[in-house]
């Protein structure tokens, strides 16, 4: 088994849904086969779509996942799907280099410049040590002693100080995943409730909003910012119980005769979701569809 980097755009050229599947041509089959059973990091390039002139991509690593199996694409000859589990978005995106230091040594030429040939490969093998460095950067506040601690309420404060523990042992635990998901979602929505537009910070500097999964973890919902919403406590309670939901165009849906009028007036006057800071953080239609079909009582 070998770890790898999977490159995917904001608006993918292939049939990618990084939380569940990665679509790729036969060119990369051997490399992807070596990664089955092991972990990958996802990388977002500068181009946001297949348009050669498009820009806006972060040029950063943004998540990790474990490859479980490969299947041939039945509808497109010479293409395959890599299916993944345990997807976890980073607390913050990690640029492919910091100054003159590259996280992937293969991307750096002998003269110190960037190897365009290596960068042009959508799937790249990744040594364990470089994978660990990327994860430590992606979860730096949650992992490093002296950095922003985890809330004591999740019971992880003591664990954060034990830095000698293998990183994967820590980041795959539910307590850590919940904390990482919460940090990423709240940052994406600027600590503001997406349904009401309210931003309340308490005297200790902590935001009142909570990070809610659109498709619940209990129903195999991933720990992805695209499967998350920042919601105030009352709105989160109603969303989790299907009294509120969202259409694919991010129109707020309210269950008929189930939500008191004063609560309805709290939602954004235009009836739309308050959007996150960046397009790659927008709720994905797959998760919205799941919520409407299985949770919403409208």
C-alpha cells in the first residue's frame, strides 16, 4: 500500500465526489491500485474547472480519505472509480509550498523551482512522512501543543498534548473529527448562522453557532464542509428534526404548520441561505437531496 495525492477541481472535469468517489482515466490505474487500503490527500489546483483559462482554485491540499476499492466505470471506457471512506476535511487548506519548502518533494526541481511535469500528474504517490506533514499542517490548531485547544467539552484537551501518538490514530477518532468539522464549518460561514444571518460571540470570544451535518454521520454523512451548515442552537434543533431544509438553489424550506411564525420571521428575509465565504464550501446537492428525502417533514 502507498499513500497518494488525488487532484480534483472545484468544478471537476471528471465525475468526482471527493467525499465518496474519485474518477480517473486508466493512465493512473497502477498508482491508484497501490493506494487501496491506504490514505490519500486531496489537492485543489489553480484551475477551478476544465476551462484552461479558469482560475480561483486554492492550490492547496484540503482533505484526507482512505481508498477502499476500485471499480471500472461502466459508462466510460478506460475510466475507473476509486471509492473512499473516512473522508475528513482539513481545519484549513494547506498550500503546496511554504516559501521555498514543498510538502511534496517530487514537485521541487533540483534548482529549487516547481516541476511542471510532476505537477501535471493528477495522481501522485506520497511518502508517509510527507503525508504526516500535510496532515499536521491541515490540523495544526487541533494537534499542536500551545495552539488553539479543543473545547474541553469534547474530552480531547488531554489528548492534544500527547504529540508522540501516531497522527492517524488521532485524526480518525470521532472526537477529533467532530472538532475538525466544527472548526472548518464555522470558519466557512464566518461564525454566522446560515439561516438567520445572526452572529453572536459570547464574552469569552466563542461563537454561538454550531456546526450541523446536512446528511447525518449516523446515515453515513461525511465530515465535509460541503455537508455542513453553521446554525444557531434553535435553528440547528429544527434542521436536525426536519422542520427546516434547503432546496438545491439554497432556498430555505419550512415544514408546513410545524414552525411557529416568530421562528419563520427569524430566517433570512429573502428566503435564501447566507452563503459561505468560498464556492468550494457551498452545500453539495447530494447532501441536500438526502436531507429533503429522509429528514425534512415538509
